[in-house]
C-alpha cells in the first residue's frame, strides 16, 4: 500500500492511487490489488544494485532531482525551479552509448529517462503512454541541445508532447545498458539520487513483481 507523502508522488500517479491523503487512505481500506512491474538497476564498476518502481533518470533529470531535493520548496514547483536552475549547471551533454535489444545509440545525450511509470518530478510526463503493468520500459532520450532549446522543451514535457521534437527519441525495451564514453554520469531512481559519477548502468524490467493496492 502506498500513501502520497513524497515530493512528486509519481509512483502513485502511474498506479492510479489518489494524490490526496484521505482518498489514498480510503483506497488502502477498500481497494483492489493490482500486479505491476518493477525495475532493477546495477552499475559498474561500483557493483551498486537497487530496485525501483517508477523510473530512472540519467543526466539532466538526475541533476534536477538533486537540486530539488535540496530545495525548501515542495511539490511540482520545486522540480520546475530546479529544472530552470539545472539549465545553467548541466548543459554540456556527455557522449553515451545506449544499448537496447536491437539497437545501439551512440551520441551526446543530455538526458536518458527510463520509465516504468508515466511521470517524473511531480509534473513532467516523461512517458505519457507508459503503463507500469505492460512488461516494458518507455525510454525518452534527449540529444545534445542548447539552453534555449532546453527552455522550449520544458513546457512540452509538462504536456507530454515532447515526442514530436527533433531532439527527442522514444523507445520501448525490457533491458537497457548505458555507458559513459567520456566522463561520468549522474543518476537518480524514483527521484532519489543514486550516484553522481557512474560509468556504466544496466536497467532491467522485472515483470509483474509488485502487488499494489489501487482504487477499486
């Protein structure tokens, strides 16, 4: 059972759990059990291994999470302000190699978002068509763009219309390996900063592993 007491409550949003506390408590008392997927992330050479429910962010959105978590603000506004600040902190996209089941993408990528749910940061629809019970991740990859293009993209992520932008690539897969080709990568999972200097990551879907109480 999940109660919406986090900063963004994106896991609740994807699972259909009410975002007000009273209704969420009523859901716990009289809801139904839904089976949904989870994810596992491991990193090299640090041998980190963690599980997550909503999503992983590599690059720009990981820095946004770090800035938001240090903020005195709360809710979506903390992430929106953090995104604007991050434009001046993290704007030089590192070169990454993104290995999918049938494709390898090697390019300078500002951000790689690997979603089990739909939303991150309390209001950014990273995967508007995402379904935490469909057995696959929804990926949103942003190429190297300048600050002005980042600013223009922020409202599109809020509306979930970023897929039509030429700098955005969307994919679906069950396993993703991301390698830094220069430097190291900042990473968050479910809004919590995992590390700031990872060289290689493997992210795998774990189908039908979570039993979640959702509205009837």
